[in-house]
C-alpha cells in the first residue's frame, strides 16, 4: 500500500521525488524503490520522519506500537501530521502515544494500485480542516476519499479494505457460470470484470440507487429476473451482509 500511494503521489505531480523519504526494512528494497522512483530511502524510521511535514505509517497493526510508542519517535513527530493505515488501531491509541502530533486514521484498499482505490479518513483530536485536506491530498491521486468518524473505521476496514476480496469471489463465480455455459475462460473473466466495473460506475456517476438500476435491466418474464430469483434462493443478500458483519468483528480485534 505504501508503494501504491507513493506511485500515485509522484505520477500525479502532487509531489516531486526530492520531497519524499521512505523508510524500509531491507536495503535491497530501498535500492529498488530508489531506482524506480528516484526518492531517498533509509532503514532508519526516525531519520525518515525527522525532516517530514506529513508522515504515512504503512505498517501492520501488530508492529505499530513498537515503532510509534517510542521517545525518539515522539520527538521526531512533534508538531507534525501522522497518517496511519494500520487496521484496528484507533485514534485514541495513536493520540495517547503521540501527544504532540496530529493523528489521522486512514483505510485505503488495494485498487489504489491501479489508481481506482477508495480511502476513508478520520482526523484525531486537535485536527483541523487543514489537516483533513492534507490527508486527502495523499490519497486523492490513487482514487476517491471520504471523511468518516473513527467509530466507523472497523466497518470500513471490512467493507473497503476487505471488500475487494469479496468482490473477486463474486466475479470469479460469475465467470465460472459463463464457462459452464460454454464461454472460454479468458472471455468470461473479461466480461465479468467489465460488468463489475461498469455497474459500479453507474452507481457512482448517476447517483441512482442500485435497486433502481437493477430494475432498469429487469424486464418482465426475462432472463434477468430468472437469475435474480435464483440468487435470492441462495440468500445472497444475507450472506453478503453477514460477510461484512463478521469481517468487521475481526477488524475490531486487530489493533
């Protein structure tokens, strides 16, 4: 995710390579990133933070405390903005570790890799409109951004962070149906993927409710209603809603 966001910021012109420092665990990764993007890299987190205005913490939640709840890091982050994409780590926890830092919690998703991501952000105590806009500028180059309250972030981790995996299962299943009815696998996958892409664009660009758009496709005694009733026989709405519910419960334990 860190590299996806980095690539978006550079390709959009939001930042130049000499404005970015990245901290990495392995020297060979640093060499690759420097060669690919022209930015400076280091294996020292405090060094990376020292001269930054905005810091993006792209760590697993299990490692966040070890890195941030540290006296040297507190000094380096004083007066700055820290954006954490670690699932399950709440703003109150971040603020307790970093009392002199404005903290922002963000949840992007993997489609950021192709500049079609979705990111939700929540601003911590002391954060202002300016800080929220700074966070938005980090993620806008890789997709859409929405502001939310921190209490909603576990649900967003499930719906937004895990959601692409759930969509891939549905996409694969629809392609399997096409294969079963005689379509070549590559053709079925391409069509299924474009169906998801186009349907999502219709919702976002028209502002219409999915139910209304569904009705536009559903003609009396047609093939669409036959397929929809089969989906309802399988309780697909309940299964998908429960999927988000269960994933949200786990997201709440990750921090």
